[in-house]
C-alpha cells in the first residue's frame, strides 16, 4: 500500500500539524516503507512462527474507594482553580 502526500497532508491537518512540502514528501515515503514492512510480516506463514506464550495472570487488588486528594492544600498551591478543579491555559485549538 502506498501512502501518498495527499493522505499525509490530510492526517497532518487533522492532527493540527504544520508540515512543509518536503516534510510531507519524506513522511509519505517513510510511512509507505513502514506499511510495506508490515505487509511483508503478514505474509509469513503462521506455522513458521513460534507459539505465543501465555502471560501469567495479573494479580488483582480489592476495588476500594479511598480519599487521596488533599483538596484545600493542593488548591492553595495551584496558580488558578475553579469549582474544585485546576484551571490551565488552553493548549489545543482548532482553526477553521
């Protein structure tokens, strides 16, 4: 599967990334090579692959509600808070 520059530009726009034309070309080439590598791996017959090991069981702990948030102390040290939450500057915007 070939990843073309149009697809890279579209995904970059959705991810709010600004790529130069040379970066778009380079990224399309690199992504095509990655996809081709995975396609080659998919072509390997399963009988040639070693069996998948069974992972050990994950120990579970009791699900108990506990109060860990020392509210007033933390809020006093926060630069800004409102309604018991931290107020932070917006870092992601979507320009039309």
